[in-house]
C-alpha cells in the first residue's frame, strides 16, 4: 500500500537567456582535454569538462612581383616565413609606367607561409572555453534534444517536444512519466512519481490509500488533526502525524527546510518558498534551470559588447569578459574601440620610399608611379639610378664618364623606354678624362646596352649576348669568371665589379672599364627617302629587286612616316626554290602582300620604341609579334626572325634590317600546289510519311536540292504499336558535296611537293613527272636525257640545251 505522506512539490526554475559567440580564436588536428573546477561561495565545486579539437592550417601567399634584380630583398609580412630562397620564383609579371606607356615585365616573387591554429571545440562542447554540453558530451541534452555546440555557440539545448529543462532532463508535462514521457499518471488523491526517472507510483494524501489513492481510510473519518499534521494509520490505529514537509519538534510539528538536502546545482542558490517548496536559481554569471547551471560566456553574444572591427572579447570567468585590442591596434579604453598603431614609426623604409598603412593595418613601403621596389627601397629609371650611384657610396664620382656618356647619347632611351640591361663603366678619377660629342656618345652608349633584363648568372649561362648596337659579347672565358669580351675586340676584357642592380626599366651591372672605340657605320641619310637609300646600297639589292617588280611603284618614296623591315639578301635567296619565280610571274598579288608585310605605316618606330610594343600591324593587315630573346636579340614574328641593323634614318621614316624575311600567312602556300577536286552527287534523305516531307533529313555534308523536285518513293517502318508495319513513303533529293584532295600539275605526293626542276617546268621540260597525290615525283626522261631531273645528257659526248651538240 502506498504511503499516505505528501510528496514535495517540484522546484521552480529560472532559465537565463543564452549567449552566442562571434569571436574566432586563432587554429593539424589535435585534442586538448581539461577539467575546470568552479568553486561556489559555500565551498562546493562542480566539475566542468572542457575538450578542444583545434585545427592547424597552413596558409601560403606570395610577395608582390618585382624585378628579379630586386627580389632577393623582398620580405614576408609580419608573422609569415619566407620559404623560397635567393631570387624566389620567376613565375609572375609586374607593370611599370614609363611616360605614357605601361610595361608588363616578367619578374620574381617569394612564397611565404604561416601556420594558424584555429581553436575548435570537439563535438558536444561549446563556447570559447569548450565546456561540455548539458547532459554530457556523450549524451548531450540527455539524448532528448540538440545541443548548440561549437566554439561560437552557447551550449543551449533545443529540446524535443515532450521534454524540458536546461539539459532536457524533465518531461514537459508534469502529469506523465517514463523515459519517453508518454505514460500518464493516475493518482486521484495523491502525488504521482512523475518525470523521466519516475515510475508513476502514487504518494497518497492523508486519509487515502490504494494504488491510485482512490480509497478513503475509514479510521480517519472520526479523527481531527491539528494544523501541520494529518491522519495516518499505523498498526491498525489512526493517529495524527506531521504533514509532509514538517517534522516533530517536541510536541509540535515544525516546518522542514526544503533546501537542506541541497536539491539544486552547486552553482545555484536555493530559496525556500514554503513547506516542501523551494526555488533553484543559477548564481550570477551562470545560466540554466537551477538543477543544472553552466557558466555564461558574454563573448558569445555580440562580441561581448566589444567593437567587433577593432577588438577581441576575452572570457575572464563566469559572466565576466574584457575587451582587448586586435594585434596591431591600441587604445586606452578598448571597450570604446581601438585604432591602428602607426607601424611606420618603427617599420624601416628608406628615403626613396614612403611608408603607408594598408586597410588591414599592415605597413608597406610604397613607390611613386614609374618606380619599382624591393619592399624597403624604390628604384627609378636607369638614367636616374646611374646618376644616383655616382653621388654616393662605393661609386662616388667613379661614374662620371659613364653618366656623361649615357646622358649625352641615351638619356631618353634609359628614361622612357625599356627594358634594358646596362653595363656601367666605373673609372678612377685619373682615368676619367673622356670627352664625347653627341654622335660618339649615342653610338658608344648603345654598345653598353642589351635589350631585355638579364641577370649576370643568366648571361654567363647563355654565353653570347647582343647589344643594342648589334655587337656580340661572349661570356665563355674560362680563365676569368664574371667577365666578358666584345667579339670585334677580343683582346679587351671587361670585368663585373657589382651586378644585378635594379632599376624601373631594367638592370645595371658595374664593369671595370669603358668601351673606348666605337665601331659603327651610319647608313642613314635624313636627306634621302627610304626608297632612295634602298636603291643605293648592295646590302638591300634583293629587296630592291622585289620592290621594282611588285607593281607598287615608288611605294617607299612617299611622305610616310614609314617603318620598313628590310629582309637580308640571304633571306630573299631562301625563296629561290621556285617560289620567287612564281611570285614575279603568276603570283604578283602575293608578292605585293609580301612587300606590304614589311612596311609599318603608322609611325617611324625606333628600336627602343619597338621594344615597348608587343606587336605591330603591317600594311598587309597582318600581325608581327615582338619579343626579346635570352641573348638580347629582338625577334619578330612567331618564327623569331632577328633584327640586324637598326634605326637607319631616312627623310620619310626608319629602316631596320632583318636576318630573314617575313612571309605573311595570307599568301601561304606561296606556290599553287593544291588543286582539290570538288565532286557533287545526288543522294536521298530519310524516308518519311509523304505528308511530312519537310521532316526528311539530308545526310551529313549535303543539302536539299533547290528548287525541290518530286520526291523519291520509298518504304519505311511504321511502328506505332510495335508491329513493324512497312509503309510507303517519300524521301527528298539532296546534293552531296565531296572535296577530293589533289595536287596541281607539277606537284606530287600527299604534301604536294614540287617536281624536280620546279612546278612550272617539271623535269626541266625534258621528261614527264609522276605528279598528283599518288605520284612519287620521279622524272621519266625523254630520249637523250637522264638524271633525277632529266638535267644530264644520256650521251656523254653530247651537250647543249637539247643534248644535240658535239661529236
């Protein structure tokens, strides 16, 4: 029989609002398990498990791209480690503005790495301290809800519908019991043992008994008890005993303290509300329902009230936090916001650059437009850097002659154009007595300039370099390292004193002596037109012959301005395989295209300007690409034809000579070697219903006959029900075009190669060539002739064109 004592009423609970964290602390995966013991005012402790599953991540970034001559000085941002050595990696491009032009140049950069440890909580743990979720990490929220876990979350349990409590440890309805909170209590005059751990048993009020407390005790009907007591039956006798919540003190029933048994969490305060009534309230700095309390982390919600853009919220203990400035920022009152510290006061930039703070607070040394930098210093144009080197340090006043030579002869080139590699002579004052007129200076300085940017180690590896003046340098002297010779003056040795000095438009190398003997021939004449100059010199004779026979009279005698790329005589001679004869006779239109492809009509372009242009479009409306080779030669077209002599000045433009000849793609193939045969046949399209003739499809590479004739009758399979019924239909007629490859007369084989003797007179007219795509090019000689091209008299005693002269 159930005891008639009254049960304690359920305690009231106060649930505090959850907080959400927005701060990510810095984070290879490893686990850190700790336990925190939080003391209460009464000396009690509650063990809070904490478990971190931090992640270490490796980040890489690249320094800004700059000249490879300056890249060795590049540094990584603060906190990053440089993992590339020397020059770094040659895998980038940078731009520099020179006057109105912008150069895009290949450069170098370094790779930097930084390991960041990202703090993360293991599953079932929450907040910046990674405390365990209510109910434990192995069974969060008592298995009846979802815990908001993770470093940015609050650890709050979102309970399933039938459950309640901070750890979802209670049934939401106090009239049900059992693990699933679905069994209903049935106590009529008593209190049910309800809840998840309850079994539904009834504790009856005074005067009642039975499984459901539905039976009245007759012995209690005549017994009247004093207040704070109730009737109970013991050993068959009805007596008055203290009511639940009271205990006998002497002869009276005194109220019991419901908080004495510590029904609340050690982190909660218990408040007596009356007999058997109490309230559990989490202490300041904690949240929960009183039965379960956890620390409040103010940083979770709105960054703890700290300004998110400039501060970090630091958890100081339950309900307590503080604002600290982010790295690189400072403030006397961080809670009001922080400001970037001016790193420029202690971040070293030299006098050539200006220190500026980026939006993320990082300092950097910034260069002016038209300059490049190495992270600390900035470099101006080659001309400016040469002048600066002469005014300070190791080369103070040792570059007087070099400065004078470059300033008089190449100042504009070294200021507005590029890229160039410059050999700067360093002379002692007693040897520095050279005097230059402008003409000598202009020619001499170009002998000290190589097109493109070339580091010393690259030039030594290449072995041969070419100057802007067309002089060849050799670096393969085994006896002297870091030195070179001019090929035309092999007895003079030039040694590098300092090398790989950067400038905005190139690289400088300091050498020990000056090239004293300029060797140059001035082929230009500002009083003559380009046409007149070409006609007056033997080196231009082959191209002049082409001009005279192309049907474009006096094309280069006009006002211009023209830039003409004149092919060498050897380049023209390469066409003397039958192509040149054809161009002069039947291919005159192609010959005119070839001539126009060597003329640029937009401007008279000097070689230094040409270097700034990625390509030009010639008079033939064809593109000529411009590149610099590893040995300093200027290469034109995709075939890489080198420039030879440069900047030959005429009254109406400029001449540059080529070590080859341009062949525009529009005239390839030059010879009429392909004579493909087009064949037409009539075929029928697909067979369809005659009423739907438009759906009849022509085979590939064919089209319907226009105007469309009557269709051809046919039979097709009509299968609407899977019966394969044959039905009469119609098919349209189609024109089918076939292109049959073929060679023109005088050409043979799959590639249509010229027959021996040339296509215009195969076998020199003394035999028949086996031509066509199936031919083998063999000459079947007429009587009296023999040889691969029928070019030999079969009778050794005969000679002459027809082999009919002689004995």
